[in-house]
C-alpha cells in the first residue's frame, strides 16, 4: 500500500492520487467481495426480498442524512484540529438525540400512513431502519474525521471488513432460509463498523459544550443550506424504489433495486474514495484558481476513463449480462440497468467533485437543485406509471438527470472563471 501511494503520488500535486489509491484499493476489494457474492445472493433471495432490502436502505439513507444536520460534512473544513473535534462531537450528539426523536415519531405513525408512504413492506423493520440510522450517521461522522486526520489506510481496511461481514452474514442467513437475512446483515455490519470507526476517529475524549456550541454557530450555514438540499437529494435518490414498489409492485421494485445496487457500486466505493480526498485537497487549495481547476479537471478525467467502458458494456448487453450472472429471473434488472447506465456514469464522474460547491460558497444553489430533483424524479416515474411502462419513466429521468449534472458543473466552472478575473 505504501509503495502504491509513493508511485502514484508523484503523478499528482499534493499526493492526491497516492491518497486516492489507498482508499480506492480498499474500496475495490470491498466491491469485488460484493460483486462476487451477488450471483449467489440473487439465487438465495427473491426479487421481493431485494425489494424489501432496497426500501430499508432508502429509509436508512434519508434518516441518517437528517439527524446530523449535515455537520459531519463540515469536519473537513477547519484548518485547526480543535474545531474539527468540536464538529465531530456535535455531529455525534445530534445523531443520537435526533435519532431517538425520529424513532419515537416513526413508532407512532399509523399503518395507513406507512402504506401511503410505501414503507409498509418493511413491517417492524421500518422502525428498526430509523433507529439504525444512528449507526449510519456515526459511520459518516467517523469516516470524515479519519479523512481529516489523513488515516486513509485505516478507513480503507474498515470498509473491506464491513463488506466481508455483510457478505458472510447475508450468505449464511440466506442458506438458512431467513428471508430477512439481508436486513439483519446490513444492521449488524453497520453497528460493528461504527464502533470500530469511532475508536480510531475520536481525538478528544472530553466533551466541551462551549466549544461545540461555538462550532455549531460558526458553521450554521451547513444545516441552513446543505441540510434541506441533502434531504431533498437523498429522498429523491432513494424515493424511486419506494414509488416503484407502490406503483409497479414489489417484484419490479426488487428488479430495480438489484440494477441500481450493481450500477451504483462504483459510485459508492471508488467515487466515495475519490470524493473524500478531493474535498480535503480542494478545500486546502481554494481560492487558488489554477490548482483548483487542475484538481477538478484531472479528477473528472480519471473518473471518465475508469467508467466509460463498463457503462458502454451495460448499455449494449445489460439484459444478457444480468441473465447470465444472476439467473433468468433477473433479466428485467438488466433492462433497467441498460437504461440508467448513462445517468449512473454521469453521477460517477460528477458526484466526487460536488463538494466543491461547499468550499466555493455556492450553497445557495443546493436547495434549488434539491427542489428540481424532487420535482422531475417523481414526475418522471409518475409518467411511467401513467403509461404503465417503467422503462419509459426511467428514460425520462435519465435525460433530466444528465441536464442537471451539466448545469451543476457549469456553475462550478463559472465560479472558477469569476475568481480568475478578480
């Protein structure tokens, strides 16, 4: 690992690629474990089981985003370690307090409302998913803290361990015939890794409320601008599987969930690794326009080169690939994957650099994009529902998403140009 860091670090200023290599290698190993297990899991669990699992991840993702008020993102911003520690403590306090509040609210939601929301397929796992969001928020907070400290190797190793635990438990429970095995494996692996992450990330053992209060006030723009946009973004990103379950049935929800899970693996692993290092480097280099632009374009070029060939293969042979790898009952998932492949590719290239918005002070646009997301994503799927054709609705979603990605990155480039003039 050290050799790889040294060899790649010489190719990029600030040893960017060296740090990316550390995280990416761990992410690739974790990704390989997941990919290797999916053909077996697809035969142990039904599409309906995967549909339930996808809805659980949707609820978990939305709740985990909400309960920290996005203060975990700000951990990477301060130059001084004491302020980062205070932001870490603030995020953890909010995760526990708001997680308990949200769990209490979820417990008293009537069954009719759960049906209307499309989460009734989870049963008691709905409340469990909300409570589990505390572990998700703790994981995100600790991961950003480790990134701030430059402990990329530890972060990469823990990701591999989490994937290993998740895969082994899913397989074991599936062989035992436990339909909710995917849900149990997700819960246990998240909790175990959350504890391990915290042990390595926590710097200050003493809680100083005054410093935490100062940090909350100094970075008050984070929940003000980023939280609404992030909630809208994660809700609309996770919303499709819930809407598909409600409008097209649990079987298609499982097919979509499988396609999305496989297609999003590069973004969630390699893209996340690049994004964490990019955020740290970009925040350190800004407002130097030349170095910021060079970092931005080089990151885009690397991600484009990595993702273009797999995207083309899925677009051309999606149904055949899915049927061969997962079994004939998953052919529809391959059709879905072929349709959404261009959108996933755009996200893979753009998402890791999206935090440039925060560093450049462009938070005011985040809410506008969030509103656009929730409008066109839900509207596109509704068009598919009216036409009784899921693929047409997804095609319309892909078209709108690619336009939005272009506009998003155009704003970043215009800000660079504006600073260059000044």
